[in-house]
């Protein structure tokens, strides 16, 4: 599992989507 911290930009969600395509589970927290 990977923790992604969202700084209110689209990068975090693009990263989570890409990680999901690679089979990683991600958790997003807003900053």
C-alpha cells in the first residue's frame, strides 16, 4: 500500500490512477 498526500492538485490522482494500473493499492489523504 502506498500513501499519497494530495496538495489539491491533479497530480496526486493521476499518480493514484497510474499506481492502480500497475497493481498497487493507494490511500489518499488531503493536505
